[in-house]
């Protein structure tokens, strides 16, 4: 398997009879035949674009379980590419271990060459741009916004997809240049509606979805939702009771890892420093708590989670 540079070998045994397609920082993808892909979500974690050496227990299962939940909830907005989360439904997986709860058998989609980002609050790179230029993705915003402020309405803010390094924020007009006007309009409308639906759902459960990144593609010419959906890796989840404009609240994701690394004299370049056991455990618990609060389900009921 040809994994990206500076990435540790996957902690899973993926020795099965399916052609290897691609590996990202978290997922390993295989060709399942009949225009299908098998996505295996590992417990790998990246911070500051560097993959840590220590896996985060059950992280891959949280991302899979949460994505499956949202694919189902948003099916009336846009169809998803997910077919099954049962590894038994994928051919050629005999001999692989620890797959329960971390696989998605999906339709193969022709992915759009843009990241479909929706922002409901101003934070991250958007806040940096606003603080410097008063704009977000080139569009002028009202004066006087504070860090982590709620935007007047959710905004579709696409970016490029970079094979290496960081994605680049682009305007909607630049997205049109990349995918065409009709497809850009569809992607915008679908992304905004999925965000609104997800944000309303999460708000009722005490969580703010500050922003999120959707992956969209085409199957038989029809737009579909793909990859992961509204997870702690693709979104910023904030506890509503700790949100106050002027500072970024702690998030339900890799925050314990980022906080630990920020306290070190590390240049944010590989190799990464080792993570203490307590940081790994705290991060795992953050992911699990996010799943349980948003879905209202017990993570212990998800396949492969015995002892979680």
C-alpha cells in the first residue's frame, strides 16, 4: 500500500483481496467492483497537517457512525453514495481484521474539484481574512464582527482541493469557473440546506456547528453527498453553553491534541512528538461524546465498540 508521505502505517490489517485505490490522512479506499468503493476509516489523527503516530481509539468508528446517521437524515435533501456499513456486504474482505463499524461500501462518484464549505460562524481562516481585509472569501462582511460571531446567515464558501499542502479559499465565481454555473448553483443550494438541517438538529442538542465541509460528486449525472458528513473531522462542533463572541470555544474533536501540541516547542513538521496516554484518551472521549449528543444513541451499540 502506498500511503502518503510522513504517514504511519495503518493500525488495521487491510490484507484483503480488493484493489487498492487511495489513502488519505484517515481513510483507505479500495475498489469493490461494480462501480463501488470500500472506504475503511482508520483511527489515525492529523494535527497541523501532520499525522500522529498514536491512533485515537474508536475515532474511525465515530466518523463512520456519524456519517451514516447524517446520510440517512439528509436523504430527502440529497442522495448519498453510502450503500452499506456492514463489511460482510463488501467482497474480498476475508482475512481483514477490526473492520466492524468502520467501513462504508459506497457508489463510486465523480467528485467535484471543490470543497463545499458552509460557514455559520466566523472562525479559522475566515476570521483571519476578515480581521485583515473585512471580507470572507473576497466578499465584504458587516463591520464589527468578533471572533466566533454568528454570521447574519450561513454562507457557502468553497475552496480548492489541494493534493499537497492547504486548500485555497475561492469565490463563488471561481467555483463556477471550475464546475460550471449550473453545478455550482446546485452544490451551493444543497450544501446550505444540509448545513441548516444539521445545525438546527445539533442546536436542539446543545451543540453549535460553526462550519462544515461537504464532499459532493456525480453518480449517473446526479449530484450526491459523499465521503464523511458533519463529523468532528469535517466540522467545528462547539458546546453551545460555552460559546461567546470574542473567543473560539473548545471543540468536540482533536482539541486535547492541539492544546498539547501548542504547549510544546515543536515546529509543526514531521516527525510528530509522542502523545501522552491521557491526551489520547481525552480525544477519544471527545469524539464519542459528540456522536452520542448529536445522535441521541449509545456508541456502545455501534458494531465493534465493545469496551468503548
